[in-house]
C-alpha cells in the first residue's frame, strides 16, 4: 500500500500526522486571542499531557504517528531547502520593520533544523531578538506589539492546513490570515521530505489558489465520493475549484457533495457538525437542518455540473454510498440545548479509527452515551485543555493511510 491512502473516513487507521502543542500556546494573550482564533488561554503543560494520551491511544491501536514538526525538520535535507524555508517564512510573516526581519533571519539561521521549525511555529517575541535596541520611530511607538513574527497556536489542529484524499493531497488556502502560514510546513514536507518525495503526490488544491478551503470541511465518504462543507471557512468557489481538480484528474473520484452549514464560529467546519462513525452511522448536529442544502458536483464531458439534491441528508447518503439505511446521531438522550452545549466542545467531532470504533472527548457525556448506545467502541480522551482551541479528535489528526474497506 502507498504511504498516502485515504479512501474512507472509517477504514482501519494505519498512519496519522499530529502536532504536539508547543510554546506557541504560551504566546496567546487575552488581547490577541480572538485574532488567533482562541476563546480561552490553554494551559500548555496539561494540553501536552492530553495530547500525549491521544497519541498513545492511536499507537495502541496499531497506528503509526508522525509529528508535523519532525517531518518538517526532516525535509530540510540541504542548505538550499533551508534557505527557501526561511525566506518563504519571512516573506509570509508580515514583518513591518526591515531591521527586525534581518535580525530574525540571522537568528533563524543559527538554529538547528528541529529548533528552527519549532521557533517558526512558536513565533518570535521582540525581546527575544539578540542585539536589538529600538532606534526608529516605528520601533519606539509599537509599545503594544509583542511579536516580530506571530505564533501559530492552531497548528495542533493538523486536519485543516492540508487534507489527504485518495492518493493525493489538498494543500489548502486558509480562511484566516493568522492560519495561512501553517500550510508552509505541508508545502515543504510534500516537496522535500524523502517519504513524500518518492510518492510524487497529486496536488488537488494549492495554497496559493486564493479561494479559502480548510481540511475540516473535507470528508472522504468513499473511494468515489467526497463531501465538502460550504462553511464559515470554506467558500463555494473553493469547493468548485477542488471539485474541478479532483474530478478531472483521473483520481477515481466521481462526485463531490457540497453541504451548506451555518457560517459561524460555533460551527466552523463540516466536521464539527457531521462525522462518519461506521458504514451507515453518522453524527449530525440538529441545528444543521436550518441551513442545509446539498449539491452534487459531477463531471459531464469536460465540464463540472452542479445539481441541487435538496436537504434530506439520509436519502443522499443512501444513494451515493449505496447502502439500504442511514443512522444519524443527533441530540441523543439530552435535548437540543445539550447538543448545542456539547457541540461547542466538539461532541460531534469523532475520529473513527476503524468501522464502529472512535476517539471522543470525555466531556461530551450525552453524545458519548448515544454513540455507546449505537454500539460504537469508544476511546475516551481527557480534554480539559485541548478543547479550549475549539476542535476535537478529528480536528487534531490528519490521517495519512487507512486500509481500504471491503
């Protein structure tokens, strides 16, 4: 089997990419946390313990865990790649003062490859710059600016910057400016890492395409059908671009289902309201019904055609997955209010590691009880700190390889 093979959401998970939260979480302050897409300040030490537990759960089930920071560092195999990595990072870091950029460049070149990657992720505070004394008006008046280069605290949600579909990858263009630099690490890995270089991965989407699309909105339903959310962070134009690239490339995919969901921070991505747990079992937040419209994008001749399918998700899933019935887990034993509350901590964001077996957060009691009632084998993850970033187990993982379903 190739290194990259994602033809379902539920095939036995064999390899995954994670990012262990690092010091970038220490660079979130109350004043800037909204800009960095956080609602709270996580406690790094406990977040790392919880994330280590997450990795351990996956490893005990026979899943190989690759870390984003390791892969990025291992991609720097010669000095020209190192220079390209640093130069691109600096170009995209939105550094206003040329002297600060020069000093940061010198500092980055002094680091070994692994520390270089971690510092890029962590961000650079002004007071960390060696030999830096403020001399210009701009430097002296930026009293409330802490950073030369801002941190990337959302990186532990590895689902979003890129998404593997089939034997290729969508290297995404992120919705928010603060997350757009995250895709640089994927770009370097897929271009230069020895494991991926030999794969010659098809690129279903490029980070410079300019239309926002994020991995949390991409759900691989089968080896023929991909669902994509039209959401706060993925535009309809982005879905059309992905569909064109995927359906005209000989990928084997025949249909892209576009699902409209509420455009709000509480819903964010399709996978925060809808995930696949088994061949016929899905989680679905009840409030999705308020805005749900389903469209099928298919290739006819050389053109992509769009057909409106209505809003009956069960009927659409039965039709396109060729199954006799579909079970949807909604609010469970609680009420819609409980569903809303648990959706805020990603109760609907399950990570299937094989058919009918999933990783979930411990705090989502009602949703977990309902999953258990449907016979799902649950691996329950402590989540007091990880959940503060508004993402669940699926958000924190980028499956690299799954076994094909029979």
